[in-house]
C-alpha cells in the first residue's frame, strides 16, 4: 500500500467503526504508531485491532504473490522506520528472515505463535508447516490476540484501545464463521471435497469437515506439471466433484484443463495470499472469507446455491 492508500484505509476503518459506535479512543495526544505487516491480510487484521492508535501498511501490494516476494530497498527503509513488524511465520515468507536481518532492531511479532501447524503432505516441503492458518476463522482469533499483545507491548498507553478493538473484531470473525459453517454444511456429504490449485485450505477444510485436493502443495517452482494435472484429473473423476477452483495470485490454466478433462465445472478464483484493491471483491479479510464461501457454494450448487 502507498502512504496515501494506508491513510485512506485507516480513515475508512475509523469511519466504519464510528458508524457502529464501536471505536475505542486512543489515549493521550501522540503520533500514531507505525506498523508494517508482510502482506495485506495481516495488515487488514492489524488495522482493525489498531483502530486510530496506529497506522498499518503492507510490504506487498494487493494481488501480490507472497511466497517468493523480493523485498526492495524501500521495504527495508519502511521496516526500519516502523515501530513494529508483523509476519506470519511457518515458512510462508521465505524471503523474510533474509530481509529482516537488514531491517535493524525493529521489534517484530510472529502472528502464528501458539498455533499447532498442519504439515504439508507432499512435495519438496513435505512435513513442513502449512503456513495458511489465517484461512481458518477459528485460528484467525489467535492472530487477533497476538496482534493485540504485540501492539500493547510497544504502546502500553493504548492497551485498552487495542483490547476493545480486538474484542469487537473477534466478534465479527465469529459471526462470519457461524455463517460459513451453516452454508458449507449444505454441501453434499459424498462430494465434500475442495479441489484447488494450491494446498492452502487445510485449516479451512478441517474447520468445516471438508476433504482437500490440490494440484501442488504450496506455491513454488513446480506448479501445474503434467503429473500434477493427471493426478488431479483422476481424483476429480473418482470423487465426482462438481467444481474445481484456483487462487487469485496464480495461473489457473492447469486447473481449467483439469475441469475440461474431468468433466467438472471451473468454479473460479479463491482469495488466499492477498486481498484485492479497495474496489475489488475482497478488500478486507472478512470479505475474503465471505467471498470465498460464495464462490465455493456457487461452484457446487450453481444457481441453486444457498444464500
């Protein structure tokens, strides 16, 4: 995000919370803390917890692929000037440890602390943690609490503000979780398979009693190989899955081939590693969850998808 976009996001967040009567007012007249997150999903979560007391920006832009992001010299400057850097961990930001060694003594927080990871099932990263824990609304509550603690740690004067904002935001996540649970429970019992390009949905499928199938386990060098495509075609035929999906930050061509050859519907692109711009369908984490559920349900039910 640019500085201007960050300030627009903060203003929009503040106005939206004010409309709900739920803004916790920061204490004292002081310059807002400056927080940097490694990607847009974390930045949005953090801004909701920070409210007016901090400005949050993302190192990566909306729509960016984060696994193999290449930090720029400007990123180093932004991190060094921040009061706090937030990152996911679990091997997601493979570039981050190299990057952070150049970012000086800025404080940092790993937002997956306390989460028991699901292991990657195959490929070059087999048995390493699947990093996409934020895709589970239940585990998103852990992220929110870790953000609250990290912000209070650098800014104890506004600890009450962060606690109130975190409580409000957690309630919104729980409400989305309840709607998703009710909607996804309507998927046919014998076809409860979420077939995607990347294996980024392990935590979400566990939450909602779905099985997972994917072309590749994690975005890396080998994506959409003939062997991966053939294995997925066989899996889709075997399970009679009505629809398959990809992710918004990767090439969907291999999965479209799977859909054609397996006789399934291509259901569309799901949002995982990045939010969209403000005028896109998933500009916030909450919208990301809701939009993904709508895409999945339309893929399975077509025009008869439950609302």
